[in-house]
C-alpha cells in the first residue's frame, strides 16, 4: 500500500484552500489522456455543472457564487473539442486526474458552463477546488514555457516529471512558484492593517510582498513592512502557507511585533494603513485567502481565545500610534 503524503490532520485555521488534498498522489506519466477527473479550463474559468448564480459571495472580486457546482464526468471523447494542451496531474484515490486547456471560443458541452475558479470557492468540493487550482497553475506554466528562455528553441515536455526541456541547449524549466510573504504586525491589542487603492471600499488586509533574491523570509517580512508603512518589527513568527494559483504564488504568512516607528503609508502602493483594535476590525478579505485566516487567528489569540497563555501581557501593552 502506498503512503498518503497529504493525510495528516491539520487544524482548521491552517487548512488552506488550494492545499493538496488527502488521497492525492501527484505524478507524471507518458500516457495518452484517458478517463478520470478532468479539470478543463478556459483562462481561469473551470468547466462545471452548476446551479444559478444566486449564492452570496464574501469575495470582493466575485459578485455571486453558483448555488451549487459539480465536477462533471468527462473524458477526451465527451469534451466535444480538442484541448489545446492536456497535463496529467496525478491520482486522486486511484482515479487519474487531468488538466486541460480549452480553445478560446469553445462552447461548453450541453448542460455544463464555465465559472471563474474564485467563484467556485466553498461551492465546489474542496478536493476538486484544490486540484483545479493546481491545474490552472500547471496549464499557465506549460503555456508560457513553450520556448526556451535561453536560446528560443521550442521546448518539449519531459515524460517523467513536470518540466519542459530545450532539445537544443538542454535548459530545463520547472513549474514556476513565486514565494510571497504576508505580514501581520501586532502591537498590544491592535493589528496593523492596510489597504491599497484597488481594494473594495472599507476593506483592509495584512501587508504582503514578493521575496527578493538573496533574502530570507524573515528579512522579507521586515523589508516589506518597512517599505510599505515605515514600521520596524521583531519576533517574526511563522503562521502557515498557502498555494495561490493566480498565477503561481506560494503565500507564506507570519505575525510579528511592532518594534518602532510611526505608520507612514508608502505613496502609490498603500492608500492608507492604521492600527485596529481586535474587537473593532474593519472589513477583511475573503476566506479564500490566507490573509483572512492569519488576521482571525492572531485576533483570536489576542482576545484570549487562542492557545493558553497566548494573551499574556497584551493588556498592559501600549496601543495605537
Ligand atoms: Zn535552449
């Protein structure tokens, strides 16, 4: 019997949307596409059976969610169109999983529809939602690495791993993952939250930014916070991570403590930033993102609902700037 690498129990607050589901074994195989679970995408829209778009959404980027959605039973013979590309993802409880890109104007087969992946969060079963995210990411990588970045020759998919190799010069391109940190600064009973101009009205979140070559994650946290709001931090603590397939990030979330400096939002990037008491938090991002989990977990910890002893000394700490 094979080991299930994703079977471990994870406490709910750290169980992230898009994380690899239990029962899934990623892999490659040099076979022609066959029957199994098919994650068919057109851009970021997934081919699904779905109900009317009547369910409310907590995601400002999603106007409404379908009342229900199911991954349809599909195969290469029932798609009704020839995929632009198809990638074997692995097996889910012994069933082969395929990612496929539909040609741009392809109409959905009868009874099915296209739905933006974000709109399917909390509607499609978590397992299929996660594998659809993986499919989205691998299709995008495959589509953008058709030519060698060094010599411009057409690349070829490797048969034994997810990689594209250049037959002319040997350069191998692996699926790209861009690490980005999320930093939640706490000071006493307050949290530092910021908003950028493209957020919907009233919404605030933790600070975030991409890791630069040559820095550790902890250094990245300190730099991003300093750059975006001019605040110095200490005690950087890991919270959790989340694969984020729009298009290829890995979000790594931390909490940290204020160590000095007043809040000075960086013009052009941060519209406004402020300290919020954990009992009076503003509108937060959707539960699809690790930002929301991070903010809620740290707020709960400060309120004393977290681990025993977590709220020690907070009541005496200064608040506000
Ligand atoms: Zn090359």
